[in-house]
């Protein structure tokens, strides 16, 4: 697992902040930031499953979709996606398909899963899903887990 730079920490903290915004909107506490290889933010996303009724609107997929809609599909190749929580298998696979080169997450699913009630869970980690593909994608995490878990704990109380 690679060490995080100051820029990595800034973007990961933004993803955690976005998770809090998702909760305030009535959704589960997940946020994501897609960042191009030049360090420019391509898009941000929050979980919107409850507010949209669309089970595919996880934060990572929202960020990828918004980046693509803004004309940044090519920049997703080699981009980094920062996520407040370990991406689920659907999101991990979508990031591979989108050409994302690096996934950095805060809280591990094994840690936030028991905190969040009534969520679907899988026995595969993000790293396992990515490793099962024929594309090399770096997965780094958990980092800043306690900061992210505080958001999950606050959301679970609501």
C-alpha cells in the first residue's frame, strides 16, 4: 500500500466530508472524488440511492458519471478515485471499466459494515474485485479510517 501525499489526504478528507453531506440529504454516508492525473478534480459524488430510488447511484458511480457527462471520460484513464468507504464490488468493477488507475479509500467495509444497519454486503473486498480483472489498478486503504467511521457512527444514530 502506497503512502499518501498531502494532496491525497486533502481529497480523501473531501470524500469524507461529502459522506456527511449525503447523510444530511437522507442518503447513506458515502462520498467520492474523482481526480485526474494532473491533480484536478474531475467530479464529486455522494450516495443518492435513497433520494433517487436508483440502486446504482453509489458515490463512486455518481462521480464517474458526472465526470463523463462533463467531458472528462478520457481523463478518468489513470485517474484516482477517493472514497469515504471501501468501494463495493459494483463500484470497484465500474472503476476498472472506466479506466481508473488508483482507488484510495478511508474506512474498510469490515469496519463500517457492522455500524450501518440494513445494508447489502459482499464477501469480496475492493482489492479482490480489482485483482480479478486483467487491468492493473492500485487499491490503497484503509486510510483516515477513524475520521470516516465517525461519519458512519453519526449516520447510524439518525
